C-alpha cells in the first residue's frame, strides 16, 4: 500500500459518490468513483486500488456478485454498504469475502473509521505481535501458510478459503486452547464493534468447520463452549521463516 491509500467508491448514487469522494479526499485519501460494475472493473484495471467501498444495490451486477467476482482475482479489502436491516445480504457479503459493512444511511466519520481500521488490518501484523506475513502454522497435520494464504490438508490437498475464513482460522490457530468469545472474534477478524444478535461469526465458523472437520456433528478442532464462544483444540507449531 502506498503512503496515500487509493480508495475506489462504487455506488450508483451520484450524490453519495460525490460526498464520499470529497470527504475522503479531505482526509488524505486518493479517491476514484465508479457507478457500476463495469466502471469498477475498469478502475481496477487502470489503478492500484487499496480498498473498495462497494454498494450492495447496483444496476446490472449486484455488489454481492461483484464481491464474489473480486475474491476470485484479488484480496483487496472491501467495505460493503447495505440497506438498513438487510441482515441476510450482510451475512452473505461477509461470507464471500467482504471485510466489513456499514448500513445506509451512515455517518461519513464512521465509514472513515472503518476504512482506516480495515487498511490497518490489511497492512499490519496480527495482534499479540505475531506477523501473518511470514511463516506457517501447523496443526493436526494441516499446514496454514501465512505468506501465500494457503491451507493444506494432511494429504497436502489445497483447501480453498475465503478471506474471512482464512482470517478466522489464523485467529484460532494463533490462540489455541483458549476460549474466544464471539465479541473477541468479531474484533480480531473485523475490527468493528459487536452488534447484538450478530450471527456472522457463527456462520463463518460453520463454513470453516465444513472445510477442516471430519465429523460436523461432533467437531474436534473448533469446539463450541456453551455461553463462552469457541475453542481451537489442536496443538499448533509455528514455522518461522527468515530472510536469506
């Protein structure tokens, strides 16, 4: 990421595009605006974008479809704008790789805070002083490469993970045998305040379990702690890599 992050605002509302472009520019961001998926793809081809603010409701391709398309090609962070109370689409957005979301109408200062938090998370080391940019984590025969962001089974088969699933697994693997509440997991993976009755973490855990557990009825690696949260049970070994 450059010293002046480049934000792409994708929204079909001309007034919102203008408002966000002016507001973000005042806070030292470079800003490019797009009205739809076609303009978004052109901007991505023309510029090195550091973060996308993506409206859910767009003409033509929806924000969900564009986010899904994006995740097959790029790991650029996405903050999704959703209609107030549209919980289903919000959860789906997080599942397919959005890094955060904000319901409309929103306070531009709150959006600014979320943008900065997502950019910090994408550029900085994991909490507890552990750097996700080097090394690998090994548990129960599995290998989680923090450089290439790849997960391999004990049989060395690659497992496809969304951005959210990868980040959640890293949080678990760096804190084994420790009960993590939903609020902690929300904070560690999304850097935003927990929302009452927010089930996005439960959805992500469920999806992750499908990819790493052998028995979904009795998960062995990610256990549910009643009233507490979740516990990652395997012993984890960290492989550190140093520059040659």
